[in-house]
C-alpha cells in the first residue's frame, strides 16, 4: 500500500471539438480540435510547466493526442484503455435527442445500444488504475469527459456510474492522489 499512497494522477480533458461544443456524444469518431480548442489547449503548456511526470499517457483519439502535443507532451504514450465510453448507436447524438425516445436517459444510468456497458468501462479503467498505482509517482493522462470522470470514480474505489458527480470541462486539469490511506480528489476541473 505504500507505493499506492505515493501515486498521483493528473487528468487533462482534451480541448474543444465541434461535437463537444455542440453537446454531441463523441467516442469513436476521431475529431480534431476546433480553433478555439487549439487556443485553450495551448494554455495547458504554461499550466503544466515545471511539473514532472513518471508516466504520460493518452487516449489514441486525435483530440486527446493533439491536446497532449499542444500542452508540451508530443511523445505521449498511447493507451487504448483511455478511449471515451463507447456510445454505440448514440454516437454523434445529443442527450436531448436521445431523451425524445428514452426519457431521462443518461450514460450513467441507462444502457447504450451497440456501445459499452458500465462493466466494460470498469474493466478497462481498472487496468489503467492498476498500472498507475504500480508505477507510483506522478502520471499525466490526456483523455475524454466521461471516461476521465469514470476513471476518477474508480480511483476513489466507487462504481463508474459515480462519475456523474464530477462535471469536467474541456482543457481542464484535475489531480487525484492520496490522503493518508485513502484515494482522494486533490483538485478538480481547474
């Protein structure tokens, strides 16, 4: 448990894309950043300047890798387990559009036809948490809104569905770590 207490996880959600701006669920569609997304992602370089990391990981999606590059981490290691929650048939659709046929739908409470289940997401994010804790030290991750919220839930030993309590904006920095023996949220949506 000593190594785990020393582990610290820094999360960066990718910069704005056309679909994130418009509230469209984006998982497998490989969009690039908008011009505004590039400008804001560039500010991450100053915010992360002077920080050192033992491991830097990114989702394989272009929007996450581009954000990492603009933040000053061009040689980021791609980890397939960091992809966004697969929305299946809801890819590219907004929550209000889904709710026209499935009232009160939420990724946190309802299935996604043709997409991932909460258990699928749990399994892959648990691999990420285990890897980070085994490395110890500081890890920086570039990823996506719902998957980083779910990763946070798994970090603090909660079901992925508890990610619903962690609103996460584009191009923000959050930090997870330990207080005594407990995994905690140190800083959120900064």
